[in-house]
């Protein structure tokens, strides 16, 4: 018997405007800078998690390597080739010998 096709992915959420995305980026950056400053006794670090995240998000969008859902800003994004990367990871000795593995559930 033929199996039913999987349901289609949910429609993307209403796309935020570039101005809204930039405003959210600024808010997140200011919040992270304040948190880092408090943790470091008022020192504002030059390289911190927010800057790395934003750089990765921007790279993924600019180079069209991001997968659904888009835009990738303010989320843990998926990327083109993720399934193949997971298959390769599963073959690595480090993965096979790991005692703990953290996984992010994909909602599709």
C-alpha cells in the first residue's frame, strides 16, 4: 500500500521588515552589552557572543546558505546540507564515543 505524503511545512511567519529586524538587532545587542558589562565589572568586551551570532546570521543570509525558516536572525537557523552534515557527524569517532549529546528538535 502507498504511504501518504508527509504534510507540507508550515507557512513562514509574516516577514519582518528590515527596519524591524535592525531594531530587534539593536535591542538585543544593547541588552547583551549591558549583561556582559555587568558580568565584567563595567568593561565592555570587544568580542562576545552577540557579535558572533550576528556575524553568522549575516553570513548565512548574504551567502544564501540558510534554510527555512528565513530570515535567520534571532533564531537557531537551519542550513542547506544540514542532513548530510548530520550523517557525516554520526560517523565520527568523537560522536560515537560521546557520553552526552545535546540536540535541538526540528519542528516540521
